[in-house]
C-alpha cells in the first residue's frame, strides 16, 4: 500500500473525462506555470498524506455516481507520484471504471510505463511548442513533453490540449 500526497478528494466534475467524475488533485509538479489554476498543489506541504487504499475506499463511497463516468487524477502532476497513481488506477480499473489523468507530460519513462497502461484517457496539456517560451512561463523546457507525447499516445487514448493564454501562446504563429 503506497502513500501519496493528495491535495483534495471528493471533487466531482465532467470536464476531466466523460461522465460524472471523481477527481483527485495530487500534490507535486515539476512546472511552475505562471498561469496555473491550482498552484497550491506544487509541493507536498499543501496536501495530506493518505494511502492509495484510503483514497480508493473514499472513491467507493461514490461508486453509484461515477458508474456513468469514472475517476480522474489531476494535479499538480500525477506522474510525479507515479507509484501511488499506478496503484490507485489499477484498483479503479478493477472496478471497471473509466480512468483518466490530466498531465503536463513531464514524467520519467518509468512513470509513463507504470501509470499510462491503467489510463483510458490521457488529457495531455502542451503549453507551448517553443522550448524557450515554455521555460520562461513554466520554469522547464518542453523537450520531455515533446518526447513523451508520442509514447503516451501509443499506450492510451490521448487528448492533446493547449491552454490558450494571451501573452503566452495566443498569436497566430504560436497556434
């Protein structure tokens, strides 16, 4: 039973995958996006430590609601806590639930190999195609994202998302 840093549980939505979703916001992220919608999840001190089994038991309380949807791991960055994410996603798949993650794609090869096989839909955000601009606004280059994207697409259904942000990637050239 692995422990993970969870920012919040019991969040429901439908934009994080199909149907009614149980969304878990994990703590920890390699990026420091100036436009992050959830900067509290950047480090582990913002959340609480729970086991993957504890998280799964909480999800089970809502199984009737998520039967039409599933479970989404968001962040922070789920690939930072890949062992926890993998264990939790395997348990969810064991229930026959649809699984999804929202990711920046900045994960190690090992993280991708351990997590993505248990994910039905990957929501992969590519912030910017220019590595210099990417680093300026996120703190890291985009090389790993660009390298990982085709590998992730080979393993799971992947939706590439580009958050359009004025002053960052809003020009015709960027698009």
